[in-house]
C-alpha cells in the first residue's frame, strides 16, 4: 500500500473482527493472534485502523475493558477509529 501512494498519503483501513452472518467470527481469537494479523497490515503501510465491531461498547476479549479499536491501538501503536452498533 505504502509504495503505491507514497509516504505523505495517509492509509486508513477499515476492518472487522465479526461478520454479519456470524457474530462470533474472529480472525484474532486472542490478543496474540490479533497482533499477528494486524502487524502484517502495519507492515504493508497502514497508518490508521477503522475498527468495526458488532457493538463498539463491548470488550473484544473476556477479562479486558478494551474494545476492538482499543486492542488495535494497544497492539500496533497506530491511531484507531471505532464503530459498531447492531442489535
């Protein structure tokens, strides 16, 4: 990505840990797995993560107060945007 747009163009990617057809689908079932696939996107040149989850106010992992965007920021150090609210 970075090579295609140059160093001064912000690369923002929207991604999700759930699927409309399967609310329990998670590419990263724990912080370590999530970090592995997120860092591949960072290495490709992403500057900001626009993180979608079913309900943005719910924690991503049991035992943590962080939602998907919070974990993405913690794991990558990149800015994040949070979104999500589906019944």
